[in-house]
C-alpha cells in the first residue's frame, strides 16, 4: 500500500534547458499519472514478456488478493520505480515496484474485501501518515497530477541510487527522482513493506471501500 517484501529481483516532458551531454532532468508535471503516461496495458505486456523470458525472478509470496489504497496527497524524497513480480497461489503477477526513502501521505485509506465484508483502514486526516524505506508492489497507480524533481527516465534499473539498497534487475527499465508529489493517488496493491510506518489518527473497522 502503496501502501505498500520487496520484489528485490524486479526494481519502476519535455526536457528542460540542460546541456546536451546531460540526461533530461527537471521538474515535470503529468496529469492523469499512470506509469509516467505509458498505458498500463503496454507496461503490463512488457513485464509479462520479461517474466516469461525469466528476466524477472520470482521471490515473493502474497495472499492472492489485492487491496485498494488511496490518499489525497503523497509526497516523497528519494523515489525509484521499476518492474518486478510477486507470487500468489495462481502463479506470478507482474507488478510496478515503487520505492520511496521517506514518504508522507495525507488522508490515507486502505480497504480489502474479507469474505462478504470490506475491512477499511484510515489515518492521516490531520497529521500525515509517514513511512521510511517504503516499497510498494502494485498492479496499477493513478493520480490527478504528479510532479517529479530531477527525474531520470529509462535509467538501468540496476543502477538506481535514490533509495540506497534498493534496485531492480541490471539492464531493466527504471526511473528515479529526488522528489515526487502525487495528488489523489489511487493504487491497486499486492504488497507493502516499510522500515517504519506511522499512522496518526488510525481507525480500523468494517465499512465501504475507499
């Protein structure tokens, strides 16, 4: 969730005025954020192909049920994103692995179906939820707008450095940014891990979906 064990073996504009020799970096804003404007179907197809070829190893076992995570605003420092996969009872599932060194989420909501009921968790309506070394394995992410600072798109996933100790498969597609802000985040999530996860105003109960 988002939010969000790490797929260790998997790792996920116009350029500004920069010298020609430098990679395109800068502050970039996309509306309707969905894997940096790449259609989710295309990304999933690429990940499935890589999985079939054995390029992405399988090492994580999940419950076999996704859960929904939403937040009105996510801000983070030290962002990386790359492709990976998780294992569940029916086989491997391709995922978008998003790692954030330090993250803050306003109005966090998480919901999952438990039998005929929906279990709902909320927190951060006043003081935002905070997490460090946050890693989320999700099948999809959307937002009304996303803003990245000093972003590098297409970097070798094995060379990502914004979240020390976390990286993808060498030679794979990856991206990283020094900061990230996403408004109205919505994420279908398989697995979330964090070093610490602080939830002010925590409330858990049965109710409707987020």
